[in-house]
């Protein structure tokens, strides 16, 4: 069975940075699109960023210019570098494998004002 394990969340002050990691196993990582989603309390889960096998990237407008998604196929890992964090970025961040509709368990990011 596929495994997606997120890490790197935590508590940070507004304006700070965090880097999330999602380590994948039991998939052919390099050929798969990967995505990051987030869900804030009381809100629907929303797409943050995607990266496909060719390195094409999309971002939600709310994070454009602040967040960067990258992947390391040698490590079967996708990253989300988050800079200039805002309190409204507070959420549980999930790694997602679209081809199998598979979610990681999530990692909490809390941004204090």
C-alpha cells in the first residue's frame, strides 16, 4: 500500500518560514503528479500547489510568490517551502497523490500574529 508521510510542520511567527516534506513509498514516484492541500478549521480542504512528473507547477493564488513546491525523485520526496507566512496560512497541510486519490495524514502549521 502507498505511504505518504508528511513532516516539517510547527508553530511559527508571522513572516517566518517552514519547509514541509512528504516522503512517498511503494509508488513509482518520479512519474506521478504530487500535490499539497491544506484545511483550516471550519473550512474546506483547498489545493495549495501541484507538481507533475515534468516539473510543471501550479499554485493557489493565495500562496503565489510565497510558497514553492519542489520534488526530489531520488528521495521520493516532495517539498513545500513556505515563506512570508501569514496567520491565515494556519491549517493542516496534506500531501496528496492524485492518481490513487491517496492522502497523507497531514502536518499542522500554525502561524501566530
